[in-house]
């Protein structure tokens, strides 16, 4: 039955449709993870991560994302919930895809990591802009949150590299990032 999901929802992928492309680990000495030379042989890409960064002050910080080194602006939307409040917003002027993905800082409770999934849809299609959707969340002993967001890479060039930045600090040891290709 799971292999027939795509018949009901075209964006769904069968379980055996995911192929590992690359993985990267946080070391505590760098705040940048780059997946480069991404092959254009898949329909979509997916990034899965667990992470924590070295920022101090505040329990959570933004994960920043950039495609192909693109330095212009990215439109994005975000829905945020923390168990007590829900907020939503959209902007058109971010220089990174950010605020859609968040993770704990070194100020959060010990050994707390955030987790997320980022889908890059039709990443190799040179006839349209690329859409991404992200789901991330963190629990900090009851004070965590969840974020669902989307963003737009306003270029028709295929995405061949993705950079994830810890917003000016370092990815701590135990952070793990994995890039998957989804067959079409």
C-alpha cells in the first residue's frame, strides 16, 4: 500500500525512492555545511538534520540556508507554534532562507538538539523557480517550538549546491546533516 501513495498524492515518494547523496557532521569549529556538486538526476532533494549551535543568549537560533551561493533575496512564509502561541508571517526580503528552520543554542538545556526536514522541490528544473518547504522543531524541557515554512529560490538555474549556516556561530559536535535525492 505504501508504494501506491504517489498515485494519490503526486508529491509523495515511495519508501525506496530516497537515495543518500551526502552527509556532514558538526565539529564545533565551523558554522557552515555545504553540499556541492549535487547531481541533477533526481526529481526533488531532501535535507534531514539534527543540530545545535554554539550561540549564547537565548535558547534558539535560526538556521540559514542559501542555494548556489545566491545573494539576492528569498521570499518566505512561516507558521510558528510553542504550545501557548501561534504566529504566522511572510516576507520578501530575506538574504537567506531563514526563520523557517530553527535549532537550540548552547544556552538551551544540555544535550538538546533540534530536528528538521527540508524539501527542495523540482530543484533541477530549469523552466521555473524552486520552492522549498521545511518542518523543524525543538523541545527544551517543555519550552520548545515547531515551525512549518516555505521559501522560494527565484532562479531557473538548477540547484547544484546548498549551504547551511549556523548564523555566525559553529555547529556543535553531534549535529548531523544528510542530503537525499528523491527519484521521479
